[in-house]
C-alpha cells in the first residue's frame, strides 16, 4: 500500500510532458487531420470529407474526453475549415460549437449507449448540422444552394464515422490516454 | 500556474463555450461587414500552408509521376483500353492536323496575318485540393520568380495540359487559389461548335458544368467543342474548355477537357487587359491604371 502511494507521487518532468502530450492529442489530431485531407490524391469527395471529419472529431471527443477538446480549439478548427473551404468566415465555428454544446448537454444519456446507437445519434447530429450549414450559407450568399452536395455530405459523414470512431477509440485507449502516463 | 477554486474553475469552463459561440457569431458578422477580411486571412493562411503542403505532396507526386493516378488506381484496366482506342484515333487525327497546319500556314502567309501575342504565363504546382461542400478550388504554390508581382495574378486563367481548369481568385506572396470551372460561382462565356454559338457555362459543384442561355432555336449538339468566348471581355477567345454532352434531354453539360480531379501542374496565363472583370470588386480597381514612369 505504501509502495503504491510512492509510485503515484512520482511526477518528474518526463511524466508531466507525457501527460501533456496525451492531453493535447485529440486537439492536435483534429487540426492536423483537417490539413492532411487537403493533400491532393485525386480522390473524389475530399471536399465533403473535411466537414464530416471535423464533425466526427467534435462529437467523439466531446463525448468521451471533453477536457481535451475545449471550445476555443473547436472554434479555431471551425475558422480553419471556413478559411480552407471558402465558406463564410466563422460559419463552421458557430456550427461546430453548437454541435459540441448539444453533445455536452446530452452527454449523460449518450455515454452509456452502444456503438450502433452512438452512430445513429451522430448521424442525426451530422444531418442537422449539415442542414444548418446549408441554410446558413444559402442565407449568407443570398441564393438557394443545391441540395445534392448537402446529401453527399450527410452520407459521407454517416459512412466515415465508424472508421474514424475505430481510430479514435484506439487513440482514446492508447496514445491519448492520460491515465496511462 | 494559476490556482483557482474548484467552483470558480467549473464556472469558467462552463462559460467558455457560450463565450466562444458569441465570438464566432461576431466573426460571422465581421466577415459579412468586411468581405475583404476573409480573403486577406485566407491569403495569409494559404501562404503559410503552401510550403508545408508542397512538402507533403511531393512524395505523392513522385509516387504517381505527377499524373494524379492514385485516385484512378481502381480503373486502370478500363483506362488502358480507352487510351489504346483513343491513341489509335489520335494517330489518324495527327496526320489531319499536320495537313491543316500546313494549309493554315499557307493561308496566313497569303493574308499577312499578325499573330496575337502569347500572354505571359507561369507554371505552378497544385499543392492542395481545397474547397468546401459548396466550393471547388485548389491551392497552387508560386515559383520564386513570381513572388514580387503576384498581385497581377488575380484573374489569371489556369489551364492544365488539355483545357481551361479555372481562374485565380486570390494570390498571396507564395501561393494562389484557383477557383475551378466546376465551382458553383464559376460562370464562363463560351462559344459552341463550329459556328461559335454563344452560351454560358455554369459550375454546379458536380463533375460536369452545365450550359445555360444558349439560343432557344439552336440547342448545342452532342459532341460540339466548347471554347471560351470573348463576350464580356472576361476571357480571351478560343481556349479549349470541353465537349458538349447530354445527360438528360434539354440539359446539356460540358465534359471538361482538363482533368479537374487530378490536377497536378497548372499554367497560369496573365492577360493584362481582362484582369478586373471576374476579380472581386473591392480588391482590384475597375479601370486599369495607366503606366507611370518613376
């Protein structure tokens, strides 16, 4: 018992650094992923993947590790998405913060759900956010934008979530697990 | 490190999200009020990102020999067949073209034809495929020789080896953003077929832009060549854009010649006289300034 306590107390620089890096992992992954998607591989649908990816990031980390993806990082990621994707400045920042707020509000009920149920809930959230994005951008651009890209974006978000969630769960239990430091 | 009491910290953490939300809404309003702000920020960000993207995409380009082939790996066999067929056809056309070139030369000599001057052009690598759900654009990194006078690049026409791919909408110190012809906001006056019937090619965000405003009595014919038209002064005439195709009745689209999804290298042509037309109004003066000697 005494030995365990002594192990717990040992906090040198390296352990602090390890903890900090694990703590920063989700935010860093979110921003870098956003940039990496821009590398031109000639694959179709990359433009729709970027919002889908960021929505999955915000949803997952707000649900399972909210302290690692604070609101300023989400706002920054939203601004970055707006600047990269030529959408009105600040629009995605607002939308992602709304998504984070909704996820945090429903967190207690969502955290116990199975993966499939979570996927369903995320799809609902993603559809709503995408619809809001469409409405907001139509309003700001003063023209009705076509609905097909909206549908594509929702389906991309729906399809890509299991893959991203699998990666995030790996990270959540491995490289980003603060308690393992 | 600042030590705060637990309730205060909880209250602060609860406040962050609403505060950030208000700030973001403020950003939307500011972006609305000052349209140039987003462009300037985007230009600055592009300048920072372009070298990094160039570094990352270099191995990708090396791997596929600069041909944009990773996305096409799945259809190699079909493409090979198509290329063989196309090559056979092109070899026939080559002889026709050579004969026509000789005839053209002879006719030009007879007419004392003065050729239009070749516009200044630059080669730029596509380093990132950027764009949103409602925007299609690519980021190109500028060669070092272009850096001092990148301002005149806004409005330059971007072509890949085969046809018009888009237009430069923003140019920073190291990078430029090319709005592709498939973008929703892209409108290009075109001339159709041998008679040069005028129409407007409008991007739809899909792969093939659609054709609008063609003369009601004369619908564009399937397979007609689509060239840029000088109407409106936005484009020089005669640049190849694509081929007319009908997906559905009464709904002609243009199959672009440029490989829009696999752009690697773009030629940016600066036509000095037509610069201000498609450029955002707040950025570029409407009338070209007269040259002054210093």
